[in-house]
C-alpha cells in the first residue's frame, strides 16, 4: 500500500474533512474524515481515527479506522483490530484481525469481476459481527444454483 519508504503519495490529514468524489492512481491514506465516493485502482488506507462515510472501489483497502458504506476491492481488504466496517464488502481476498467489527454482507473469492466488470463476486459469503483472526477466499467456485453453501451440523461421536 505505501511505497517502499512507508509513505503515501496523498494523505488526508487528521484535521481535514472533505465531501464529494475522490479519485486517485496511487496510494492514499485517510487520517481525517471523508464523505462521498472514492474510486481508484490504487491502494486506500483508512488509518485509526480516520472516518469514511462513502462507497469505495479500490485495488487494496486497509482499514484501521471506520468506514460506513460499501467497499469493493479487486485485490485484498485488510480489517485491522481497530477497524469498523458497516456496509457490504466485495473482494478477491480478505484478512480480518481479532477485534475488527464488520456489519454487512461479504462476498470473497478469486472471481473478481461480475457481468458489469465490477469487483468481486465469489466463493465465500459471511455474515456480520466481531471477527476473530482469519483469512477468507477459498478460490472455489460458488454453488451452481448461486446460493450460499449449506453447512452441516456436527454430531457427537460415540467412542
């Protein structure tokens, strides 16, 4: 996400507040607040203390702060322990740290394009809640009926 020196080309400072549409080519780090829409092939980092009320489309997204809105990433979404995401998520890969909060629907998989060329439809579907550590994205195709796979209930084993 940042360049090799750990820097971002664009930084929205902690005391900044913007509304509207933002587009960028390279990495951007949000320390302040933004409301609207963000679209980019680059990387987005919402730092701890950063707050977005926006729909986001980007290459990779790292969330340490708060996003209220839908997120679509053609690469990876990383929810750090201080992250809070309220909205739907579509991504090729997902990594969730223990303590992160996600409320919404989630589609994860290697099929990163839908019929309109939008980001990610996929193999996994998740609900909402506080996450434990993990990585999602099995790379397996969704069931042919396009419905989430049903889970089986484990039964006790008699010894």
